[in-house]
């Protein structure tokens, strides 16, 4: 395989790692928000 092919794969892998790290961080933040708002939710009128 050509050097350009390997460079493209390396860049794509680095990008994938960055994106997956962001997604995991966003997921952790969502869980924290749910925990903090959980006690308030039953008090809201339905």
C-alpha cells in the first residue's frame, strides 16, 4: 500500500479517537444532568 494510504488511515484513526472521546464526555455530562434533575422531576405538574 502507498504511503499516502497509510497517512490517510492514520489521520482518520486520530479523528475517530477524538470524536469518540467527545461523545463519551457528552454522555457523562448527560448522566450528571439527569442525576441532578431527577429529584426535581416528580414535583413538576403533569
